[in-house]
C-alpha cells in the first residue's frame, strides 16, 4: 500500500509523458535567431531545474522521513552544519552566477537591433534585405525600399539572407512575432523599432500580432515565405510589373480599420519612398484612424467579404 501511495505522486509526470511538441512552434525553430532563443531558453530552464527538482523532491522526503509515526531523533540544541551552510549559500550563488552569464550572452544573441546569432552566418557576407513594416488596424504592410515594391500580409524573403526590419504603427501598438523565425518586437505609433532574422531553409511560417488591438485582432496574421534567391528575384520582378501602385494617398485609404479575413495578400509596385517616415510623422502629429462602431459591433457579419483591394497575386 505504501508503494501505491508513493507511485500516485508520479501520476502527473506520467500524464505529461504523452505530450507532444508537434503543435508548439517554439519547439521547432528554423531561423538562426529563433534557434538561439530556443537554445538559451532551454539552457536557463535546465539550470533552474537544479533548484526546482531537489526542492520538490525534498517536499516529499521530509514529511515521509520526519513524520510523527517515524519517531525521528529530536535534537533541540542543534544549531550549525557546515555542509548545510555551504549548500544553502554556495549552490544558490553558483546558480545565480551561471544564470547571469547565460542571460547576458542570450540577450545579446537575440537582440533585435543587432543579434549576435547572425554573426558569421552564410548571409552575413551579402547585403541584407531591408523591409519596412507598418501595422494598421488590422493589417501588415511590408515595403521593400530597395526593390520598390510593397505587400499586404505577405512577407517574402530569400533563404540564407539576413533580413533587417524597421517597424512602426499607424495607431496602436502591435507585437510583430514569427514564432519559428524571430522573437517578438513591438511596432509602436510615432516610433521606429528594429528586428533582424535569417532563415537557412525554405518554407512558409505564420506571423501574427501579440498585442490585442481591437475588433480585427483575431484575423491579424501574415505569411512569411522563405524562398530561393532565384524565386525571390522572379517574384520581385512580377510585383514590380503590377499596375497597382502605393502612393501616400492610397496608403491612407487602406490604413483605415479593415478586417482582412484569411489574410488575403495584396501587392503594389512603386510605393512612396518616404512612406515609412510619413507614417511615423503622422502618428507624432496626432493623425488617427478611428474604428467605426458598426465594424466593432458586427465584425463576424462581414467575414468572407473582400475587405482589401486585391490585385492579382503574382
């Protein structure tokens, strides 16, 4: 019976043994920055388990060993143990030192403004792909200043190339996040933030906003397509030939609150070269895009309708 009681304490662990990481994107990083974040997260959690596991183990051992029925030795005059003093002070000090070291190194490894994880990567010898990211309610605009193109809800980058992002917002704060590729960074109105990443294998990965921003937040996703350099160049030329352009006046129309159900992409050629800076200045000058009450009250009734001008996909 005693064995059964002790075995019952392991039941939660047995239940967790059937868990799978397949549906957890964070456990399957593909970008160098995401891999560094995953590595240091596991490392720091592992160090903390040196404290957590013995603590839980002692929580079981002490009541069993020193319960009243065991008639444990009573030593009221006991006052000192060198071994316990070393364990109580030395072990926490050593663990804290290790945590400080790897936290410091890890922060710089995934620093969005200049991640050390990208130093020496295959793409570091090539010019980075620059993308300006502008969030609205509730869409993502990606402007490629060197390629002179822009997209909505479709971020396309070449494999093995560093990607440098500048981020801002027209209205409220949104969290730019691609779980398998890059850590989260905020895009804020009137401000410029940065992020960088590199992916060494092709694929399509979902990105989304981590900050609740109103009625259309649940549909604020975008695709991140990592393709070969040849495919990226061909895609760029196709978008450059698109007759739909993105001057500032067109952007201000599209920036009004819009729920893009299904994250339907749109593509534009010849975006305003100063679009990003104009959006920053607009926010600083108090330009707002109010959300209509009718949209807030009946978002679901519009599902399935084409709420975004949709040029032909290249």
